[in-house]
């Protein structure tokens, strides 16, 4: 593969177009060069917004739609998210610490409410271990999230019982890559071995501590260590989209072939708001909503990192308001593992032959096709349902015999 073919394959999958329908030669140079420099870690002019996502919607999708409507009389594509949800949210928590000495708690006492501070000082509650609290609050809203544990900062034996409990209820537990794992295969393999031995399973999801990332080395190391997905690529010290992407993609290997590894680009980290930008709670809340809006505008994935130790603190406690806001938006919400599962099952090819459209395999649960028709065309669906929404149709495949036909 070359860069252009790789970018065409990413755009085709991302936009959910029929297999082979996006010809590499039609992909604009701006998107190919934007992708190539982003994947080398070179900041692009559009890194303040999801620039590559915007280019995929326009001109790529817009041009594909115009061409398909005039040539075939219709355009069909897989919706990005289950139920054709407008965008998705991935909830994640890094577990940097699970306890702090009483002296630290006293020194930072202004961060906590008076009753919690007293309870914390008396040892009645651990203010820095909020895994259970988070899982309870997320579960009550029908959400799951991911927790990433360091393998060498605290005894994993202490966190295993809670990890076992939440995993059994659908939460995702992965590795928070210790220092050095992002550019050393040996360190990564050691961390995976330590984690697996203590936790009783091999981690499939990853986020690097301090978002350390080396564009030449990190993805190949993660791929070789057998990770299913990573969610490290994001900004620390400012708000923005590090590589201009806000949806999952398979990073390329040295020969521009997509890896098995899926990258879920990180969109917002709590400590950027409080530690780097010194925002007030209200400012931090509006910044979060603005970032979410940028993602919604491109049908993207809002991957949120909220440190578990911060959720009772000033700033960190707005997490619950954010969850309520997310619940109101009608978006798809999942852990890293759920997002990865969905993205992989959605890759079932959409096969188009003339005016007949099928799926090459069992339709994944929740898959919706979005259909645009030219004047005078009529859709016919077998093994599925169809409904009109605005100026398009939503088609729900229901079984392996699904077929959609567009008549003159
Ligand atoms: Zn960390």
C-alpha cells in the first residue's frame, strides 16, 4: 500500500461507504498530506479542530454523494454509531494512585468538601480510590467505562477484587502503560507480564501514563504486545485534536498497511482543564461541552479521560454533570472495549452491485444504513426495515438475508 491507498481505506471505513467505492485517486491531496504529517507527529494547521474528520465529510463524502446520486441514483453508507446515534462518547479513567498519605490530604485540603475531608482524615473513606463510586454512578445512567491500571505504582493485589467485580458487570479494565513502555518493547512486555500475572487476564486496552507517545515506535510496540486498542494520542497542555482525528482508525505499519490495533484518539483530559489551563469549574464545564460539540459536528468519538482519583475534588466533581449532559444527547456511550467491539463489527463489508445492496456477513446488532435517493427512486428492503428521517432513509438490516434494492 501507499499513503494515498491507506488514507482512502481509512476514509471509506470511517464514512461507512460500500467496499471499494472510494477510489484512491479521488482522495484530495490535502487529506493525504494532512494524514501523512499527522501520523509522523507533525503538528498540522488544523490540530486545533478535527481537521481530518472535516475533510472526510467535505469534500470527500460530499463528492461521493454527488457522484453516486447522479450515476446510480442513490448513496448508501453505514451510520458511524449504533442506532445511527449522532456521535459517540468513550468514558475512560487512568488509575495513577489509589491512596495518598494523610499529610498530602491535609496539604491539599481545600480541594475537598468539609464532610469528605473529615471522613478522609479519619480513614472512614479513601478519597483517592473512587473506582467503585464511578462504576456505581455510571451504571445508574446505563453506562460502562474503562479503567487503566499502572503495573508498578501500587500493589495490583489491592485493586484486583474491585477490578474483578466491575469486569463481571461489563466494565473494561486495561493497562496504564508505565514510564518507558511507549518506546521500549522490553519494558512494555514486562508491564504486560506483571499486569497479567497479578490481575489474572491479559490487558487488551491501553493508555500511556502522561500520554507519552512516540510516533515512530509506540504503535508497533503496542501491536507487537497484542493490544486490541490504544487511547493515548491526545494533547496534555492545551485543548485540541492532536492529529486532527476524532474517530477510531487502524494506524499504518511501516508499509502503509493498517495494523490490527485500533487507535481511539483522546479528545479531552480532565487535568488539561485544571492543571495546565487553570480553569474554574464553570469554565472547564463549558470547555468540555465545546469539545463535545466539535466532535458531534463530525459524527465523531468524544474520548474523555477523567482521572479516578480526582472525582471527589474541586474540578473533578463536574464529571457527574458531564455524564448527565451526555445522557441527554442521545449519543452512543461505551468503554474503550465496547467502542472497539462496535467499530470492528461495523467493518462487515457493504457490498453494492448495480441497484442491489447487501452485507457480506451477519449485520452487527445496531447497524443502520443511511440512504439518500435521487428524484423518482424507490427503495425496497428484505430482511430489514426502512423509515424516512428528514431528507434521508434509515435502513435497519435484520439478518444475513438482508437486501436493499433501489428501483427506478
Ligand atoms: Zn497516568
